[in-house]
C-alpha cells in the first residue's frame, strides 16, 4: 500500500468510525470462539474466531438490523458467510 493509499484508507476509516459498534469481548463470546467451537469448526486462528463470535453475537442481538462484517482475510470472510447462512436457516 502506498502512502497515498494509506492516507485514503485511514480517512475512510475515520469517516466510518461513528457508525462502528465497538463490542467488548465477554466470557461467553470468548468461550464460543475458543472452546473448540468456532476456531476448530471453521479452522480459524484464535483472534479470527473471536472476531467471528463477536459478529455472530451482534447479529443475534439485533435481528432486524443490517450488520456488516468486514475483513481482508478470505478464509475468515468465508467462515462468516457460512455461519450467517447457518444462523438464517435456523431462524427461518
């Protein structure tokens, strides 16, 4: 990434930040991510499993809202898409 691209990315993040929901990692979220659940099933690293577990918690807590997931990691993005499809199937 060039310095100009970095400045543009940083400006975009700064502009979007007011719409970002920062979520604390709670014990239930950490357990869901690491207790052999998401990390093992989705073959994710610990921090990626925490990110996904937090996202899924928000999706469940705000069922009528459009909740976006953002990552540059293709494996994590795929895991998030599969998990949300699985969630949608159970809620239907």
